[in-house]
C-alpha cells in the first residue's frame, strides 16, 4: 500500500498544495507539531510499527527521518502496533517537545522529538481495554481514552 502525504495551504482563501510525497506505508494518523520554536513546519506520522518525523523545507520539499524505536522496551508481541499520537505542551522547565505514542497493548511511549530519542514506556491500560484510542494532554495533565472501555483515565 502506498500513502500520499499532501500538505495544503489555506491562507487568504487559497486552496493550494504546498507539497506532496508518496511513501510505501499505510499512514494510520498524523499530527502537526504546534510547539516548534524555530518557526518550522513539522509533523509526525505513524504506521502500524514505525513512525516518521517530517519537515517542510523553505523550498517546499518534504524531508523525513524515521523515528527511533526502543531497544529493550519495544512492541510487546507481534500484534502490538501504534494506535495514536499526541504532542505534549511544553512548560518552562522543559527545553524540548515531547510526543506520546499510544499502543494497542495499552502502553504509552514518550519520545523527545528534538533529538529523536525514546525516553520511557508505561502501561496505562489493562489488556481488556483494547488499547489506547486517543491521548489528550497539557503540560499538567494527560487524558487517555481506551478503545473498548467507556472509562477515561486521567493523570496530573
């Protein structure tokens, strides 16, 4: 399967394609990084078992880098996969932008997007919940919605 990534420009009522790229992976989800401090246009995409950082250059080309996978705390079994992503709003004590990746196994991985480095993994949902469906966050709170459970989990 080939996925086409297209970035559109909707400024001043225009509907123009900014840039476009095709990759040989199915894209599950993408998320724009609203916290870049370099006025850069960056976003992240996830596929079943990999993720990529993307940047739009000044000459409107898409550049990408494959994300680092944890060496010892990787996927728990062959059925585990990425399900969702969410950027964490930085606070005055952090000099980087963190991204959380939800997994089918109920784990959340936290990555440092500035240096493409895995930080840690934590199991937040029981196996019966069906995995992480969505993650919402601020600098003070994380909310996790499960795939197969009406209960929403929240941490300060």
